[in-house]
C-alpha cells in the first residue's frame, strides 16, 4: 500500500511539473485593467513636448510612437516598457519587419496598445493587433490599404466565402516577374498564426464581405487598382482577431467616416457598417 501511495504521489508531481511547463505556452496573458482615463492621459503625454518619433515616460509605463513618414520605432526604448504598460501610437507604423518584432515584444510585456488620430499601413497591419488589448480613442481613423505602388491587382475567391477578395502582386524584380501576393510574404503567417480566430483561412489584408464587394465594384467600374482604404467595424474585428479591440466611438455612417478621413488628409475611405 505504501509503495502504491509513493507511486501515486510521484505520478501527480510529474503531471503538475509538466502542466507548469506547458500551460504558459498556450494561455494568453489577461489584459490589464481597462482604464480609459489612463489611456487619454497617455495620449495627452504623447501629444506633448516629447522626442520624435519615439519617447518613453520617466516611469517607463508609456512608450509613444508617432510615425507620419517611414521613420522607424526606437526598439531600445520599447524594450524598456514596463510590464502592463501602454504603447501609444499614430501614423504609418514604420517598417514591416520592425513592426512584427516589436509587436511580439509588446505582447510579451502584456502592453495595451492605444491608437489616436490615424493608423494605417504597418500601424493597422501589425501594431493594431500586437497584444491582448487595443483601445482606439474617439476621433481616430484606422485604415487598411494596399500600397499604391503595386503593379498588378487581381481578385481571388477565398475558401470561406464566395465573395472575391482583392489581392495585389509585387512589381517585377529585374527581368523576372514574381507573382507574389501580399499574404504570402515572408513572416506574415507566423505573425498572424496565434493572433487570428481562424488561422487556416485568414489571408491579409483583413477585410469583410461588405468591403470586398465595394472594392470589386470600384475595380469593375474603373479597371484600375482601387486606391482607397477601408475600415473594419468592431463586429468584423471580433470575427477576425483574438485581441480585445475597443473603439471609444466607432463612426456611425459612411458620411462620418468620410469626414474623418478628410480631416486627416485622405480623399475618402470605405466604411464597414
């Protein structure tokens, strides 16, 4: 009987050790307490007289990143961000590879991403879904858009829908034409693998069926690459991404979205209802 008890205790101990080693790899950290007032204070701090494009607060609880050009984030400052800190950003988001690696760093710090004014290109593609929570302050526009320098456009019918999805191909590389579509680019599958709800069928750039229809209609009308960005509603974002994405005030109409886009210098945007 005593030997059986010893074997049972040994088995349970081994199981607990294995669980302790494996569980952290599969369980995402819980977001820090929701605190809109703190987010607004952080935005005010980042709007103030701080170094550009990257700044860190003295207590290391806030990192600001404002990239209205292709200036990249200062990774050394982001690496100093405290656990459960705030990463506050606006603009283009810098360079793709840096955005992906910094997004992983933000997730490891369980940072809350706070977005203000505008968020497009790498900001929307990567930082917006970097960590467990993203908070979008009122009066902000988040836009997904293909680069206008793309040489070829086509539409593919994805596995999960009969609505064709816009894809873009890269420009010729010397004498070779590489039909490499955006979602096949190196590193994207790894980045999105554990950030999306359906990893088997997700293909960047994220969209909705409504957005796909609008883009296809524009392409059919002009025969040209639709040089317009699109928004994604909270409902669409919840369907696509695991992160808790909170809009303080998502626009209520196409007219409101258009006015917001023009406020920040864009001609228009596709509103996702």
